[in-house]
C-alpha cells in the first residue's frame, strides 16, 4: 500500500498552516464581528458592502441616519467599518451596521484600559438588582453588585436595589474586567479600582518574578485577546495564543473568571509594568508526542473539526489537527467533502503521512477497508448500548434508594 501522497495533498503549493488559516478565516464571520468592507453601491435605501464573505452585506438608511449622516456622505469603492448584525435575515441578506461599528473605538479604548489596568471615571446612569449601569462612550458598561465598593452584605433584594439607586448620578472610579465584543459585554469593577497601593504592589511583584517561574493565580478578567490573572497584587496577561496548543476562539473556552490556575511567567516588561503569562507552556506540545503516539498505516478515530472544499481537518488526541485531503475521501474526482463529512462527526481514518517537525499529519478515509470500518462501527454500537444500560441501571438504583429512604422515614 503506497503512503506517498505528497502530490495529492499539494503541500508544495500551500502549507498546512495556510490551509488552516484560510479555513478559520472563512468560517469565523459571526454576529458582532467588526470588519472592514468596500462600498459597492449607494442608493436611497442604504449601502451594499463587500466584506469578503459568501455574499455582500446591506447597511440600511436608518442605520446611517443614526450616525447623523445620509447616504450622500458615502461613495462607491470607499472602505467602511461595519458590524455584523445578522448573517442571514428572512430574505437571505447579510445585515451590517455602520453605526455599531463606530463603537469600535470605544471597544478598543476599553481593551486598552483593561490591558493597562488603568482606572477610568464615569457617571452611574442606572441601577438594577444585579448592579450598576455606566455609559462608556457609545457603549453601556455594567458593574456587578459584587464589585461595588461598600455594598453592605446580607441585604434583601429591595434594600440592595435602593442602595444601588442612591449611586445613580454619582461619579465613581472603575476598572475594566471583561471586554467581549461578540457578546457585547463590557464589565467594570469599582472594587478593583479602589485597591490601595496597587502600583506599589505591582512594582514589588515585578522585582520578585523571573521569566520561567511557575506561579499560582486567579483569573480576574476575560477579553477577546486573552485572559488576565491576578498574581497577588498585580494582573498578568495570558494572550489567547498562549492559552492552549490548539486554536482558541475565545478565552472562555479554556478559563473562567475566578478559576485558580498554574501559569508560566513568559516575559516581564518592567518599564511598561506588564507581565506576560502562558498556560500552554506548562503542557506538553502535542506535536512533540506525535512520533511516539502515531505511525504511518495506523487506524485512528477522530472528530471532524472543519470541512472545506479541499478536504477536512480532523481533531486527534492530544490536540492534533490532521488533514484529510479531498483526494483521500473517495475515488471520485472533484468530490464535495460535505457529501461525506460534517462538523462533529466521529470518523475512522488511516494515517498516511507524518511530518512532526512541520506539524503535518495526513489522513485517508478511502484506505480504511470495509471490514475495518464495519468492525469499528460494531464496537461503537456495543459501547453505546453498554452506556445506555449503565444509565438505566443507575436510574433504577437511585429510584430504589429513594423508596428505601421513604420507607425508613415513614
């Protein structure tokens, strides 16, 4: 059986990383994204904008008027920042918003404040049982009640709301603890801003730390570009690329605010008083284990993580993204991978190439024999049936225990 598939995979024409980056770029346009497009058409209804997606987007006249502008203020071929409002409305249109995109500067400002751990002064506009509302440019930030300074403990809901309402109209100092553009979440903390001697403690901590140290910390905030960790007097940043060896779309996939974590001190910037952290450096690089775990010709079970015209990416343990090229899915020419595969599907494939130094692993679906696939499917069916039986037995045991307890109590 031949294992030389370099011509079929066309790795000389395009690297594995480039294919993966293309895949991510095509699939990551989501509601709330801020993107730069090119104006294709302008009329009294609004704008048609190319955002390099599968079809063009629409900016309504009403959205433009919310900015105090008219369609006459725009020209064809101009660049325009827009926010993705809906990927597909009732008529199949991609709905965009230029007014929401103007909030991009406010989001950037919030991210800068969070990254620098700088305090900001604003006026409380409203209160509810959960906390305080504070305008931030064109955005509305939220201060959870747990982050309001001097809020008495043990208050009932009505008394707590009354206490918070007394703060409406007052100016308070806050710090940004969460920035999530896609979910349109901007969260402040008055408590963090009121911490005394924070700068002094940070300078002291910087003098104690060394690059390469391993420390414990508490996740104190999340944003699109990473997670902040309180090291006991100062926050360090785990950039999103340092959260895990696999690709992470948002830090909340890996950590949550309040989590206790062991982190690696990646770099220290005493002048800028910044601390770079890493989670993944404390975990083995999965590609360093490939030659020990896998060999050419081996049958492996994985999960389809992404389907593209050129093939599919298959997730293998422990965090490996392997390529199943379209030429290895079936013998049909110009085959559409979507006819055979879908995201989340479990598949049995055979390894046909390994280049661990280049972080490449090639798979084949068509080189798995009918007998091998049948045996694998039968084993999966047996395992699924055993799980159902176990769950049923556990339910019966729980019901029996409840009945016994009821008898004893009676």
